[in-house]
């Protein structure tokens, strides 16, 4: 009977050892995965910040384009283009050009 107890204790220690090894392996794999997920999270946060900046810049550009569109629909814009590009003036205006 004592032989049987020794074998059972030896098997119990061996099984216990393999269980501990398995638990340590699982913990190691989990820690590596957590580390990878943290890195991915940081990368995604940086990407999100860059995209938010792009959205903000696009919004500002949209506001500028809206303001330009509104200006282009005014009489002042038409006068400015006529003077600058076509050289037109009102009859009572005098044009002074700088000498080159």
C-alpha cells in the first residue's frame, strides 16, 4: 500500500507541475497580447488625432470657401474683377499706373 501512495503522490506532483507550466504559458501569452493591444491602442489614438485635425482643417477650408462664394456674388467682387482683369473703370475715375 505504501508503494501505491508514493506513485499517487508522484503522479500528483507531476500533474501539478504541468498545470503550473500551462498556467505560466497562458499568462505569458496573455501578457504579450495585452502588450500588443496597448501598442495598437496608442497607434489608433494617434490616427484618430490626425483625422480629427484633418476634419477641423476641412471645416475651416469649407468656411473660407463659403465666405469666398458669398463675396463672389457681390457687386464689389464684380467691380474688382472688372478693374483688375479687364482694366475697366467708371467714367468719372482717373487711372494712375506706376511707371516701370
